[in-house]
C-alpha cells in the first residue's frame, strides 16, 4: 500500500473532526438531562427523538473517533477532510435538533 505524507487539508480535516468529536462528547454527557426534560413534551419531532436516543448520543462519538483513526491510518487524498466536514455537520445537526424546542419557545416566553 502506497503511503503519502499528511498535508495541510488533512490537518484541517482532522481538526474539524476532533472539534466535532468534542461537541458530540459534551452532548453525550449532558444529553440525558435534555432527554428527561423533553420526556413530558408531547409530539416530539423525529429528529429530536433520534439525537436524544442513547444509541445516537454514545454511538456517534465512537463512530467519529474510529473514522478519524482510520483516516490517519489509511491516508487518502481527501479522506480526513471528508471525515472532518462530516463530523462537523453531524455535531451541528445534533446540537440544533436537540435544542429545537428551546429555540421555538424562546420567542414565546413572556415575563
């Protein structure tokens, strides 16, 4: 198997992937509290139910970490960049989907 040196785009991809991994790990730690808070909410959106499920909360960081490791071991031209961009998108999706009801209620709260 031919190998090549890691380049600038590989570093950007790895950095994006690690930042996404930290966001997913932080969400895995605090997602249980959100799930308990939203249990009383009737008619939860499907995306919220997906990201609050323990399989997503704990599985997404494991899959992203494994992808980053494999991306470093099997160096392809844009592999780490694709992994990093995908990890950042998954982290943003998880954050927005979990906090969607909070964003929806923010304008309707009156003091």
